[in-house]
C-alpha cells in the first residue's frame, strides 16, 4: 500500500471511470472540476481550486475533514456526470441525481455553513 497522498484530480477521474493515463481531456476536465468546487466553496464548504497534482492536504488545510473528502469527491463526480454522461439525461434520472447532490450538499452545509455567533458585550 502506497503512503503517497491522494491526488484529488485522479480520484475524480477514477470515480468518473476515466483512465488516469489518458490525459487528452485533462485540461477541460480540470476546468469542470474547479467549476464544481467553486459551487461548493460558495456554499461554505472549505475547499480550494485544484491543479492536476493537488493532493488531499490542500483541502484538509482549508478545514475539510478527512471524513468528508469522499462526500466531496462523490458530489463532484455526480455533478460532472450530468455534464458528460448523456445517457442519464432522462428527466427521472436527472431529478434523482439532483436530489442526491442536494442531500450531499445539505450534509456538508450542516457541517461547515454554521453561522458564527459572536457575543456583544454591550448588549
């Protein structure tokens, strides 16, 4: 078993069932991945845009817990499936995937998008 850190880009490619060695569309895929990441960032999930060699420590350093890494990768994979997999564009499939994406997003927001309450000493 390897001790090298998980490479985020490769984990997304694996989830999308793309060959890690096939790099012809990597630049376009990276743009789509970072677009999905941007959506999560706007929803207060502590992430950062990635490069092709970014490892999990990038997100852990932003405040993501190791336990939520799989949920984020899963969310990104399902979001990108709606773009790349034309076979799932049946309305019932899209609705099902969107509901699943919402479930994951609400789970992440419940963890990270917690309003910071500060006490005002003056009342």
